[in-house]
């Protein structure tokens, strides 16, 4: 029979900001994935998953669809998508069209159940079925709730091996990485990183000021450096000295940015992140208060500034070193593949007394956390727990910088300051807070005491990248 245009009546109503609809007795073939079905499909407004399945079975469509996706998972997905806010007509159809190639025979009907049925019947042109890509795109859509995103992800993970043909787990991860890359605005530059590596001197202190002394290495990595570029501290300063105090380091940064050749190697200065690799006993130092060119403005106002735990790279026992590295990489992958898509509201807060290293190791989904109480200089063992548990992302407040009245309800107050931001951009959220007028004009504001650990194992300090982690 020749192809004809579907003639159908679509009734839509407005309900809670979302458009819902019903197809009532179409007069002609219903097209699903390029196939023609001549039995009428009637799906009433607010139909349950059971009612949708019954209608598809009556139309003779169900057997073909469940040959690709088993009926039970299909029912489950109907239920999830029926509760999702993206079922409003325009948003759902937009995701549907983005999933399919331009040459596909597509539907323009906003009814979620029929779009899902059509996706089940579409030919598989990639290593995964179009239905899975649709679900993953929904997870990334604006306004999707955290719980709903998790539910959709679990559905894909649980059913990747149940569909025909089965989809390997590594292909699902490839799909997710591709979709994450699409989220980047067109023309956006990859971030650049300026690493300030601090290695303590054996003597450790000056005779005059009793401040720690460090050997310093600055390493610039950007899309234009063709690998890490070492900026020697002696060459930057023009001095022969090899040991530096923390208070002297802003002058090195000033000289690094005063060199036109260095600046030219950074495609977008707004995308530059400064990371300080330091021992745990100095992580409570206010690195983000380093003055830029000896002005009231700090480097943390112009660039996200984070710290990295040098102790993770120098564990004396090789077995402990390897365990720490494996946990660290596992947790980082969990963050990069799953948690980074969530909002900062998903950040889990723990009191210092609740940080048990084995519990944190065993919780594979806990890759970033907030410390609910301020850190004091005598609480450095917290960093040992973070190191051994493999937690690559943590946020805390320096206790000495807070007035007693500022230490109440910290998780709620910090969450309010960074809410609405994605966890993937947590370092940018902290930077925006630091450069806000409220924080700049109030030295006692909690934003001035925030410290963010952000330690990517895929970009180790240069000396450890060359000689391996196990030193």
C-alpha cells in the first residue's frame, strides 16, 4: 500500500506547565520507524504504562517493539518518562529529533509513549539503539531533576544487556562522553591549567621568619603548549635562589603573566585554572588571597584557584600508594562520568567525625564531599582520610579565618551560595563567589575561607608523570 499521511486528532491540555496529549482514533496508518500499521491507536490523556502497552498490542505494534526491547523494561521506561518534566511537547520532540539522523522518518507528535515506541523501531545506525541515546539526552536536558536523572541512568545500565542486540558497557560510556562533549558551547576553548608545584625543603623553615621553604615549579598546560611547559622559578624571578616562602609566590605568578610569550600560549584566559600542589600541612594556607600585581585584587578573582594533595603522590609504602591511586582514579571516573552532570545541590556533606576511611572507600558513588565543620590546623588527619579513601574533590572552610558566629549552619549557607551550578563547574562557582562584591567587601565572609580540592589523576604533576606515581 502506498505511503499516506497520518491524519489524526491531537487534543492537548495545559497541566502544571507541561503539555500532555491524547491521540483519538487516527484515520490512516500510524508510522513507527518507517513501518505502517493500519490498526487505530488510541492513547488517552494520562494513560498508564499498562494502558499504553495494551493499545500498542491492539494495534499489532507491541510484538515488533519488544523484539528490540523486552516488555518489562519498556513499561518501566514509559513510567519514568511519563513523570519527567521534559514530556512537555516542544522539549521532548527536540530531544527526539536530536537523537535521530536527518534522513530518519520522524514523528512530530509530542505524545511520549508513541515517541518511545517509534525509537524502539528505528534502525540501529550506531553501537547503541536510538532509544538509549534519547534517554541519555533526557538526562542532560535542562530542568531534569537529580533523582530522575539517576533513575534514567540506572534504566540504561540495567537494560544495556537486555536489548537486541546487546550493548556493551564501554559503548554506553562512549555514548555518555559524546553527549557530554556536545554540552560545550560552540567554539568554547578547552581549559588551560597553571600548576604551582610546591616541594618542601628538608630544613623547611627560614632562620628569620620561621616560614616554610619550598622548591617551586610552575607548569603551564594548554591547547597551545603541545604538552606541559615548565616555567622555571629562577628564570621568572631573575634570581639564583632555589627556595621560596609562600608569601613570595605571588611575585612569581606576576612575572609569569607579564611574559607575552606565556600569555600567548593561553587561548582563553577566562578558562585558565590555577592549581596549587602542596603538602597537607599547608593546605589551610589562604592561597586564593594571593595579590595580583600587588593590588587589592587577588588571583582567585580572575581565575579558579584549587589545591591538590601532594601527599597522595608520596606515600612511603608502595602497596598503600597503589591502593590510594586506584581508589582515586575509580572515584574520579565516577565523578567524571556520573556526578559531574548533577547540580551542586547533590554535594554530600560530612562532619569530620563521620569520615571513616573504609566506609568512604567502599562507597563507589561518593567521589566528592563537603566538610560540614571548619578545619583547624590541628585537624590535618582529615587529609590523610581523603587521600587514602581516594576522594578527589572536597570543599571545606578554614576555621582560623572564621569568626565564631560565622560557623553555624555552614553546609546550608554554602549550598545557598553555589546552588544552581553544575558540579562539573564547582571550581567556577567558587570563583564567582570569591569575586562577588559581597565577599570582596567583607573580609569575614565565609566565601573568603573556602578551599576547594580538585585533583584530576589524569593530569599528575610533571615530575610524577615522568617517573611514575610510585616514588
